[in-house]
C-alpha cells in the first residue's frame, strides 16, 4: 500500500504538470509554439537517452533509494520551473536545462519502479499488485488532468508546477518507508552490466518480438492521439470539446482495464497481451471514416480497457520470467525499444496528413497497429509461453520486513 500511495501522489502531480508546463511556457513574454516544442523536447529526449543508464543504476543499487533520489531530483526541477514562471523572468536556456533534469529523473525512476515490485510483493500476487498499481496511477493521472485546468485558471501555471514539485517530495517520503536492503557491491563496469542486460533481453524471443511490435504501435498511437485525432476533431467533430470526450473515455477505460486485469487469469499471458493490442486500431479506423463522436468514444473506452489488460499481463510476465538481478536493465531495454519511434510518430504525422489527408493517415496508423500485432503472433514463443508459478523471494534474498505493509 505504501508503494501504491507513493505512485498515486506522484502521478497526481504529473497530471498537473502535463497541463501546467505548456500553459506556463506560453504565458511567458515572447513565448510561442516553437519555444513550447523546444522545452517539451528537452523534457522528452532525456527520458529516452538515459533510460538504459537508469536500468544499470537500478540493478547496482537499492531500487527504493534510486526512486527516492529520482523523486528528489524531479522535485527540484519542477520547483525551479515554478520559481522561474512565478518570477516572470524565465530565460529559455534555464527552462530547457530544468526540463532536461526533469526528464532525466523520469529515466532514472522508471526502471527502478519496474524492478521493485517483485521485491515487495509475493510472486503469486504480482499480477494483482500490478493491477492495483495501474488503477492507482491511472486514476491519479486522470484526476490530475481534470484538476490542473481549474488550478491553472485559479492560481496560475506557476503554482500548479509548484504543486507537482510538492507531490514528488511526498512520493519520496513515502518511498523511504519501503525498507529494502542495499545490493551487494559489483566489480563489473557499467558497460559490462549493460551488455549483460542486453543479452538477457535478446535471449527471449517473446520479449524482443513484443517490444518490436510496440515500437510500431506506440509510434502509431502517438501520431493518432497527439496529432491526427486533434486535427480530425478540429475539422469534422467540432473541436477540442469533442476530442476531450474521446480522450476521457480512453482514460476511464484504462482504469477499468487495470481493475479487470487484477482478476483475469490466463495460461498464456503474452499471447493474450498481444491479442489485447488489436482493439487499439478500431477508434483510429472509426475516426478516419467519420464515425460519430459517441461511437469513437466507445471504441476508445474499449481500447483503454484492452491497453491496461496488456500492460498488467506484460509487466507481470516480465517480472516473473526475468531474473531479479537484471530485471531493471531488461525493463530499461523494453522501455527504450517501445519508445524509440514515439517522437518520430509525432514528427511525421502532420506532414503525412497534409500530403494524403487525415483520413488516410488514420487508416495508415490503424493498419500499422494491426500488421505489427499480427506479425508478433507469428512468433512461436509469443504463442506458447505459459504462466509459471515461482516462489516468493525469501527475506534473506534482500527484502526487509516492512511493518507498514
């Protein structure tokens, strides 16, 4: 419960930041779309560039300590951004530097977070625990997004960023209550550790096949949600209000999907996870043929449910199948591969839509999702991997009793 509470608070703050940062930059004198894009890119690129480093660090140190450090660094970055915005004097170089720090903190945090769950949860409850974590984080993000607009309107974007900084501090304090022993010191170099993690990643066909699938899927989803959906909503659906209904339906679906995933039991989790990717193509196709907003929203809700069924089954399988000692490094390879083309999806979506039309671009995204998912099913390892029951780690293997759980 401590981990769930920490993630809930942190994601609530992130919901504030997603809205507040954009409005904060645009409210500054002389700001425009170009400056906003640059600041957001400075935040996003370190998340991809340093994610592999984060995996190595998390496998060499106490993962809870890495999470605390990342939260503190993130708090400092957002506090600095808040101070710049509230002061009214925010040089572009300073904004970009703090955005880089915030993105780096995320890159350090994510692999440690993926690796800590098996250390605090018995093996037979991993799927349930991951489902509850996803429900908590999705609910917090949705609540943060809903409250952020009101907060920005009432007290300003600077104070909303300050609230996000405070949420990182609370998350760090809660995470300190996870008492996990430090890892034995390693004599190998960071490069050797990284190569070991890569070998573990590539040694499992089901793992790299699904990551390759999601390289395409995530790029297509980014293009759809970030560019093509809003463009189509503006052209045919009446603007931002209609698109917000569609996005909210997806967010509600992810909460329902995480709840469903805490209960579902499947013998071939990777196969079911890949099958759960196919519904992501439906709302793209419906939007492309001019379906009513209500129908697109229903399809987005279903896609949200399926997406979190995939997420919970996937992360649980990775945690069960990968040795704990290299789990964060393998997780970082997973994240790096899945996100590798995400910026490209955003970059090319607009020009492609201008060249062939929004409807055809949406059809292309839907086709890519279907083709990538169908290709993943060709892997015998994806189709055949079965759930394995593994014993929970003993206390002597590195987990200290936590009286707060």
